[in-house]
C-alpha cells in the first residue's frame, strides 16, 4: 500500500476562480513557516495574502495549493 498525494486544484494553472488554495506564510528573519486554515479560490487567497503582507511586514504571505494524502495502490 502506498500513499498517493492529491491536489485540490490544478498545480499548473493559477486562475482566479480555481478552488483548493490556502494562505501560506514564512518569516523573513526566523526559520518559521506555516499556513492559515481555510480553503478558498486562488484569487481570494492572492488578495488576502497581499492584505496580510501589508499588516505584517516581517512575514511573506502567498497562495498555497492544498495537497492531501490518500491511501492507494501503487
């Protein structure tokens, strides 16, 4: 039995109405990273990332594709 990784959206195209994205973040000065809970479209995630970057200049925010693990056969 192997683990299969599935994306919630298309990883090659980033259209504004593509679902399956969340907000990822990285600290600019420290070795910290993470993501915010909640799923949204790419356009919503991009706008929210810009808004958060303006409020917290010590972090980098970006739209991140949600990837899930599923059990499958190889």
